[in-house]
């Protein structure tokens, strides 16, 4: 017995003292394979339902709302298949996807969504800027569905402009004028409801609220594919999966520069692949989120296991962004082989929160980033966003590694500022070159920053 105990002690000593002898030391990137093994495309029966067989006309004037509803309904009831939108311009109100249904846009097919707010009623269960509520239906909506897809090389036109949807922001630059309605009062009311715990079913908005609908929102769904389509003129956030899993967003082009026109916002979602997409937006290009303030902590679900690769970022606030609605946290985010280029793209990598949002952002890994031009810092952590330090929920930012970021031009390489009472921790920059930085990096309240084999303006990068 003593001999057995001695052998166990020796084995434990070896394992602790020499971990390489007991287990393989893996790169964090080894996790990507396991994520992608779980992310599978949904499959559908090989049965087509042609939209025009249900009374739709692609003449740019006929309301095709009933045709979309009937085609999708029949497809789902029959066990699934593909609803085919042929060439033409099809006008419609909101589209609700059902389980086992693929919405396929043929080449030169355009779905243009109505700008009549009444068509997006009655209110549906949704999330607006990180707070759950009953509001206008998203333009394309799915709730508690599985195996859904939007595919094809057609165009989705949300109808947003300086004369529709966008003026509700309440800013003159988007068409609002004194005396016109805007979202400010309803937005404040919703956020107060979230803070005080008003039941979601009593948070009823919609008519008169001016809370713009999201474009595409699968809510509590699984097995989602969005591929090849072009998205323009969104009222607000564009691709917004919430509390969903197994999501592929591939070869999508987003060109929409209205207010809050985020390109892709996975929120409280897991096992997500975003690849080969192009973003040209009026806000963050990709923004990973997990709920706002107390309502986000009530739901308490992080966004996790997200892979971003081979994407292109033009106009926008941040290219790859985490926050600001991040109260549930985010972890295990991987981005590689992306290109960033615009004089009005703020940052390539942007993290934002505050002491009201809180949240833990951890395990963020980037490599092979080609940053041709950004307006501000290549990598920025902004914890002064909106309320700043005026709160009781200090955010935690830790475990970030960037390898091979090549920046042609930026205002500064890094803008990393934590809080005096909660420092940023364990950030590592390796094998990177900031070729033309106009200013020195700003680094405060940051612990364990490592910069290895990296240069700024042709000289060794020695952050202070």
C-alpha cells in the first residue's frame, strides 16, 4: 500500500513540476478546430417553393407580405425546403422564418422592406440595445426555431434613409428636424425598465416609441446560415443573433451607413463562424455583445466560441469590436486573416464597456491582421464609454494576444486605459509592425503587458 501511495506521489510531482511530461502544451488556437467541428451548416429537404406561385409579383409595387408568409408557412409545415425569390423587386413587410426553411434570393432578386412602421406590429419579443422588450418586429425574424437560412446572391434592402427609420435617431445628420418624433424618451424608459426589473411582457413599445427594428434577428434559435446576400439601408443593427447557437455568416456584403448600423452583432450566442464577409457600416462592423446593465446580468449569458476570419472592414467605428452591451461577458474569440482600411474606421480592434455595463472580456486572440489605415488606435480599450467609471460593476479585461498585426498607418498603436481599481491584465503583442504611427501609445492601469519582436515607426516597440 505504501509503495502504491509513493508511486502516486511521484507521478503527481512529475505532472505538476513538468507539465509537458504529463500533457501537451497547446496553443489557444487549437480550440478553433473544436469550435468549427460543432458549427455545421443546416440541411434542408430538396423541395422548392417559388414565391411567385403564392401570388408575389416582382414589380416593385405589389405588397408581397402575404405571399412570403404563405410560402414560408407551407414550406415549414411540409417538413422544410427552400423558398425561392426569383429575379425582380419584391416589396414586403416583416418576414418570419420558420424551422427547416431556407429563404433563397436568386441573382438580381431584391427584397425591399416596407418603411410603414404599422406593418411591423403587433410587437414581438425582441432585444433592443441589449434590453429585452416587446417592440416592432425585426425585418427578418425567427423565434425558437432551428435549421433556418438566408442565402443567394440577391439583395436585402431595409429602406433606411434620411426620410425613413433613420430620423428616429433624433439627429439632424440623419434627417431629423426640430418637432419630429425621435427615440430618446422611449429609449430612456426602456433602459429604466431594465434597471428596475419590470417584467419583459410589460415592456411594451412599438407604435409611437420610435425604437427602430433590427434587420435580421434570430432569437433563441439554433443551426443558422446566412450566406452570399447583400444587405443595405438597415434601420438599425443588421445581423443580430440573440441567445442562439451554431451560426454561420459567410460571404455576406454589408453596406449600410445609417445610425447604429452595426454589421453583425452576435449577442449571448455561442459557436459562431463569421468568414469572408465585407463590412462598410455606420457603426461597429462586428460587435460582440451580451446584454446591457442589470437586464444583461439578469439573463447572464456570455457570447463565446466565436471565429472571425478572412473578413474585410471599411467604414465603421470598430472593425472587430466587443461591447458596449457586454454585461454577460464574452470569451474565446478568435480573429485571423482580416483586412482593415478606411480613413473613418476608428480602430481595428475595439473593446468598450464601463462601470455600469461591467462584464468579463477574456481569451481574445488575433493573428495575421492587415491594417492598411485606421483613424485612431489600431487596438483600443475604451472603459470611459458613456457612463464611464460612475457605476458599481467594474469590467474585467484579461488574456488578449495579438500576433502579426501589420499596420501601415494609424494615429497610435495602442490606447489601453483601465481603471485605477481594476487594471487591464495579460495583454501580449508579438511579431507586429506599426509602420506609421502619428503618436505614441497611451497605456495606463495595465498590468502584464508584453510586447515581443515588434516595431513602431521602424524602431523597437518599447511601451511605457
